[in-house]
C-alpha cells in the first residue's frame, strides 16, 4: 500500500484599496491557518527593486513597461508558490493580478492588454475583496507619499477592482465589508477561507490557471 497522496494547499488572495486592511488581515489569517504569505509587489528582487523605485517616484517609466514588471514580479514567484502548494502549505497573497489590472487600467491602459501578461498564473482558490468607502479609508490616516496614493486614482481603482470578480475564470470571489471592526473582518475572512480550504480538500483538484 502506498502512502495517501498529500492534499495540496490552498491559494488565497486578498485584494482591496490602500488602507482597506489587507496587510492586517493577511497576517491574522496566516497565523490562524498556518500559511505562507507573499506580498505583491515583492520589492526585494531585482525586478521588485525597480518597482519600488517607481512607486517611490525615484524613477519614471512608461505605463506599459511598469505594468509588465509588476506581472513579471508575480511570475518570478510562481515556482515557489506552486512548490509550497504541492507541499501541502497554504499560500496567502497580499495583492495579486487584480491590483495589476486595476491600477494600470485606472491610468488609461486597455483592459485586455493589461490582462494578458497575467494569463496562466496560478488561479486563486479564493479571492477576498476587502471593500471600503473612501470616507472610512480617510479616517484611517493620511495617504503616504507613494505614486498612487491620491484620491482620483483610488476612486477609479475601486470601481475597476470591484468589477473584476464577475469576470470569467478568476476563481471564487467574495466581497468582505472591510469597514467593520478588525476582529469582525477577520471572522468574516476566516469563514470564507475555511470553506475554500474544505473545498480544495474535498475536490482534490489541481491548481487552476488564471483567465483560462
Ligand atoms: P492595507 O494593507 O490594505 O493598506 P493595513 O492593514 O495596512 O491596510 O491597514 C491600514 C491602517 O488601518 C492600519 O493603521 C491598520 O491598523 C488600520 N486598520 C486595519 N483594519 C482596520 C479596521 N477594520 N478598522 C479600523 N482600522 C483598521
Ligand atoms: N500595484 C500593485 C500595481 O500598480 N500593480 C500591481 O500589479 C500591484 C501588485 O503598487 F499602489 C500598486 C498598488 C499600490 C502599490 O502598494 C503597492 P502596497 O502598499 O505595497 O500594497
Ligand atoms: Mg498593505
């Protein structure tokens, strides 16, 4: 008798506007379910350093070029993500391809063009969209100094991001009311995460491919 095949981990994505509480919830969920976390952009790689410099307004770049770098920054982590999932470890991403599309589209790039470099990335088993009104976000402190931290862009990003869940082949998508008390947001997130993990374990299906 061979050993029972190990069940793969679940890929969970947290999306939302600046100050929606993504990083807070990613760390709380990871602690609760014992997961690996990856933050996009992953600023420590050579590509990530170029992105960091662009976001910090230390360098300028064509909108298409920076879009491709954000996508490449995800692709360079795919191997590690897939190996972790294969190993039975859950992976939680703080932002993913949906942020990539939303921010670049907000600057005026075409939706189809923005989507293509991310086609085929690992398909999330669950995306939690932390939804927050700009008014409540404003109560959580002033914007920082980074490139996209301005009201006009955030408004456009919110509209685009909230529509991405109804596109085809994005995986299960749940909107969470991020304006609630921190503990209640965590409770709502964990309820969805646990359902997603159960579903992965029940189906035993391999990881899918985004937008395909
Ligand atoms: P993001 O990663 O989405 O930008 P953070 O997790 O860094 O957001 O949270 C932004 C700020 O808002 C932090 O000061 C954090 O403590 C606070 N915060 C997070 N969630 C809540 C919440 N549900 N209610 C009130 N404040 C919150
Ligand atoms: N961002 C993030 C993009 O424009 N494209 C992407 O693909 C990703 C992952 O980078 F303004 C933007 C979104 C945000 C910034 O901010 C990253 P945080 O605070 O590190 O999440
Ligand atoms: Mg954050």
